[in-house]
C-alpha cells in the first residue's frame, strides 16, 4: 500500500481513500455515466433497458464509484442511475458535477451563481433519490457574469456543513484556481483532462498528489484515438499486443500506474467494453512498456494529430 499525504491507495486496481471529515474509499476503476444518454449527451438513450443493465452490471463487477451530472441529458443519466440502482448499496459512491447547464443546441454554458449552485445540488439530490451527495464537483466554465470563485466555493461549503454533501471537488480548473480553492475550503479531489496523449495538466496531477487528494482524469481514453494520432496508435498497439489486451485497456492501465492517487471513470454502453475496462487493474505494464508510453508526450504537452 502507498500513501501520499492523506490519500491511501493500492497499486493496480486497488483503492483510493479521499481524505476529509468523512473519508470515502473508491475502487480505482469506476464508471463514467455520461455516455448513457443520447447522441451529443442529449436526450434519452436509444436502449433505456440496455443502459439500466450496464449500470447494474458495473456494480456487479465491483464498481463502487459512479460519475454523473444532472446536465447529462440533461437529467436523463441521474434518473437512469436511480432507476437502475436505488436503493443504493452502502459502499456505492455517487459523484456529480454542478456549475453548468445545456442550451437547446446542446451547448455547455456556465451556471455558477451561488443560488444556482444551491439549486443544482438540490436537483441532484432529488433525481438521484439521496439525502446527501458523496462528491460534488464545481465544474469551472468561463463566466462573463463575473461570479466570484470564493462565493461559489462558499455556497458549496455551506451545503457541506449542512450535511447535503460530503466532499467538494473541482473540475476543469487551472493550477492557479486549484491553489486558490485550497485556501478557501477543503477540497478532496480534482477531475481534469489527462490521458496518455494529453499531459497538459501534469503539474496539477503532481500537485494533487502532494496535497493528498484524488485525481480523476476525464476523457481517460483521449478522443478514442480516432483523430489520426498514428504514432500513438502504433505504440499503444505494440504494448497491447504484448499483453493480449486492447489499446484502450493499455491506456487505462498506464493511467493507473502513472500515480497511485488516480481514479478512473471510463464510460461505455457496451457490456464487453465494460468487462474490459473493469479488468484493467490486472494488467501489469513492464518498465519498458511504461517508458514507451511515457515517451509519446512530454509532461505538459499533447500528441497532435498526424497529417
């Protein structure tokens, strides 16, 4: 078992415990529920029964951490989770995000006024059918209304102190915003973009480890490596062949071995992909494998599409 200033974890699949007044223990491979609604993260799924089955199967496979938001659908995914899994197992951790809304064209727009954040927390509580939310991420989007970051975090702190949420997280933040937030309230976890072909948040990954927090990379599979990243394809395929695994599994395994405080939330609507995703903790990359994948991109950089 490894310890990083308050976050305890075990390598591979293992566990990560988020620090705080009410510590939460997460298995390192969770489930991101965003893909369960319709195309463009809008509307209901084409196969509602299939979405319900995926959620139930994820829990059967040992997933105890589901990442969601009321703005997936909007509202669709939270209602699916409640339909599939309520009443929830005691160990199941539900993490949601607030701070945005969807327009009729599917745009992601800021909704960060403290009153709006309070309303969003209550909306999540109602649709998920819980009395307290385990983790609430403040999703940062540029807001021309000039809402103060301190006021936003103050609203979440009040809600936590009132017993409506357990842990405050940050999503889509810069290192500077992260440091400011730490001076304003207790933060347990950060969810930012990070994967084998995009290391632009490497400094924040390191800093969260130093501060004893969890780090949840969103888009852990990049863009599915569908944008002609030929060099990345080649290296990933080579490592995958050696392990009789898929490139997606190797990408997830690399994230697990990158830092012990990383928790994954890969999403899928495919039962076979779900099985593959939840088994990545069993893949042990060799030092040569890790070196080859590390060499794809320098910290702070992104692998650009091949032309």
